[in-house]
C-alpha cells in the first residue's frame, strides 16, 4: 500500500476543500495518486459538496443527550429554516449525538471527520451546506437540560437531584442569558472593560469626573447582577432572585452551558 503522508492529505484538502478522512480514503483507493483522487472525487460529487462550505449556515438545530453522568449539547447548522425541520437532517443530528455520546467525543474536529462522508452525502441530497458546528460536554451525578424550539439550549449540573427545578433553571438560563453563575465568577477583565465603557458614557453626558464615577459604581453593580445567574430575578417568581430559590431547595449549580443557533457567527 502506498504511503499516504499527512502532507499529501493536506494538499488534497487544500485543492478540494474536503475533510481529512474523505481525502485520506480517496488517496488510499488510488495508491496516493493525487490527480486521480481529485478526478474520482469530482465524479462522486464530493468536491461539489465541499464547495458548499462557503455557503452561510445560520439556521439549524440544537439537541441535548444525557446518559447517566454524561451530558452533551450539540449545534448543527444548515442554511434555511426549511431544512432544519427536514426529517433526514434531524436524523443525521441524532446520529451525531449517538456517535459523540457512545465514543465520549469532545473534539469537534474529530467528530466532523468521523461523519464527513455522511455529511457530504446529505449535502448532495438536500442541496444545502451542513456544518457540525460545536459540542459541549458536562459530567456530573446530577445533570439536566432544556431545549426551546430546537433553537436555544441549556445544559446544567447541580449538587442535588430535583427534576422540576433543574428544568426551570434551564429554562431561566435560556430566557435570561446569564454569562456566569455568581458575581464572584465575573472576570476582572470583563468588569474593567464595562467600567471604562460606562465611565466614558457618563463623562460624555457632561458630568464631572467624581460624579461620573459614582454613577458608574451603581451601574456596575447592576451590570454584574444582570450577567450572574444567581442574582437574576427568577423568571417563575420575579419577587425572588435565583439564589433564594436555590437556597430554599437546598441545591446549588455547579456548571451551565447555553447554546443559541447562530450566535457569534
């Protein structure tokens, strides 16, 4: 068998836009002849599917899967809302979840390579680009999740099992977009960046610096509370913050992850 070097695979990837596994397999079939590999990939439609990678994927679905103490959240993108509701697209997403949870895969690039051939086949069939965008994993004895309309998802771990409360906290995370669990978790860099921004805004309004700094101090307290889960008003009881609800139920949150379709693209 010909020696299929990483350099050869890299060259084929650059020339075709295809995935690592697709390129390697194509080279193996032709004994390392890169020109013949490209010809075969053109005939099979692989290159046509790879070129669709330039098409923007801003729709898609988010799904979660929990198996014992292992929880996964996955985002798979497509180009239109119509395809996101397609049964074959959703079946493919479930297949990705199955593979990821069975093999305990956390590396998105590795996951993409394993499923590249199936992705290409589906791209050619439905005529839209598909992107396995990201995966998140949490491990804990008590894990919960909630997904809203397959577009926004939350995965959380807690210190004590309470199915109903876990669901409500997950729904709260989806609705209120906290970035941290507690105010103490907010990084110094984020605080300083926001403080400088608020100070600039206050100074532009014509306030003296010492007055502007007092105004900013109040705004910063509000800002930190707003982005911290435990200090947000609970969506199911606006008279209490999340921390009060947790204390009443003798439960605490260890970690959470929130995905929303297309964010940060």
